[in-house]
C-alpha cells in the first residue's frame, strides 16, 4: 500500500509520478483519481508522461496514451492498467498489489474524495 498523501494537494488535470512504485497518480479534470501503471501494455516498457504533449508516450515502440490511459496510437493493444485507489479522510492510498487490466477508460474507474462526491450529488 502506497500513501500518496492528501487529495487536496493535487490539482485537476495533473499527473504525478511515483517512480519507485512504478505508477502515476492522475487527478482528472473532474477531481477523480486514477493510479495507472507506468508500463506499456504492448511489451511492458516504462511509459513516461509528456507534460507538454499531455500524453504518455512509450519510447520503445511509440504507443501513446491519453491522461485517462486510453490508447491513442498503437501497437499497445489496450489502455494502461490501473491499481486500486482508496481515499480515506482525503488521504489517497494506492494498492499496487491489485492491478486491473482494462480495454479502455470507463466512467466508474476514477475514485473521488468525499467532498467531490457530495458536490456532484447536489
């Protein structure tokens, strides 16, 4: 379990690398969080985030992924894998032992802090 700190410290639309744990914590524009694997789904190469181009670009075979992990350019066959995210009292915990393979981004995948959940219900 990786403690990624308070959800309040992350700005919407940002990507933060957790290099040692090999994942990126993404705070989407709507305030939801995704913990995405830093490994390409093609052959497992490390995939860096390119802040200027606003996408993940694999240096091995040029696969590209958007901020939610969807494939923009192959040969990657599917979206970047996710790790389980839990938010307790605004504190983000990432379980790197629970990997979720997925074909693409779906609306139910991001995890929201309580404050955002309550705002969305109004």
